[in-house]
C-alpha cells in the first residue's frame, strides 16, 4: 500500500531499492482502482528486475475491454490479481454486483487469457481461480488455511497468501500496529466468514480483534520470527508469501532487514 502514488520520487526510489535488495515481486493493492495502472508503470520503470502484481484490483473500476490490452502489453512483468470487492463498489461504478462468482466469471470471459490470479477465500471463488487463472491470493489467512486448500486443489495452482508482519519484540506495540493495519478488515463479513471457517469465534471477532486472532494473522517479533511464519506457509503448501510490513509509512528499514527472505525463498 505504501507504494501507491508511485509517480512521487521517494516512491520510485524505494521501488528501486527493493529491486536492488533482491525483492523480485512487488504487490500493489488496487484500492478503488484510481491511478493504479499508472502506478504499476512507474514501478516497472523504477524496478527493472521485478514483476508487479495487483493484489488485488477490484473489477468494477476497470472495464475488462480496456484492461485486456494494457495487460497484454506488459505480459512478461505484470500479474493481474483481481477481486470482486463489495456491492458498494459495484454501485459506485453504476454496476450490478450480482452473484460474486458469476460476476467474476463474466469478467474473466471478457478479459481473456493472461497472467492472472484471484483474490479468493471461500470454496466457490477458489474453484473459479483454479479453473480459470494461475491460482489465488488469500488475505488474512493462516498456514492452516493454506494446508487445507493445498490438499483440496493439489500441487498445481498457485497459492500466494498475504502475511502481515511487524518487526519488533514489544508485544503491545506489535498488536497495536496490527490493529491499526488490519483491524478494520476483521469487521467485513467476507473475512469474518472465512475466519470462522478457520476456527475463530465471536470472542475473536471483536472490534480490532482478540489477541489470539491478531497473533495468528500478524507475525511479529524478530526477523527470525517473521522467517518462521513465512516458512510455516511454505511448508503448508504456499508457493509465494506476500509480506505486508506494518507500523511505518514507508518501511525501508524493515524491508532491508527482511531482504534475506527474498534470497532464501
């Protein structure tokens, strides 16, 4: 998220340093979609050895007819991560949300083939991701989620979970940063439904999240502690882990400290 607004010199410099450090995949959230394609182009120019993944771009703000040629021209270095978003997002763009899987299927039909994955969580959207794209990028999940779905889908489809992290051994500070960074999402029905499937309860899904759910979703501690959580995802069957560093507006120091992970995995 910190790399949005990538036309700014400080963001381009940060992307160039990520490239120099050996990070080879930059994940860029679509948010409401405004300006994201321009941001991708800025990052591609600043980080010539890296690929960029939109993680994820909601389909409502980007007509497939316009997105398809843009993506085709950048096929070697861009992966389109696509999400269904919320009914409010569809309404804001004058569209009918419909049934999520059906709406996403229609969008993929219009978009055509390419390097794509879905922001999926539940069984039906995962099934569509496996059938129609390279795989999926689940948000707010644990290694247990990865292990469960790897058994279901087999060895082929890509599973690239989001993993929020905080570098620091002060537990109270880490949990506060976690709640500031991801706490709001715990109130969204889609994420709540998935977290219930993972065994969390009403006691966990309180505003900001219980300590138990925060510690399960956000890896905090030393760089070695972060590495252990990443390895748990990989051991569970993840192909790639997208790290989201919390607690800083532009976490260059943390990206530097964690750069050894880009070389090991």
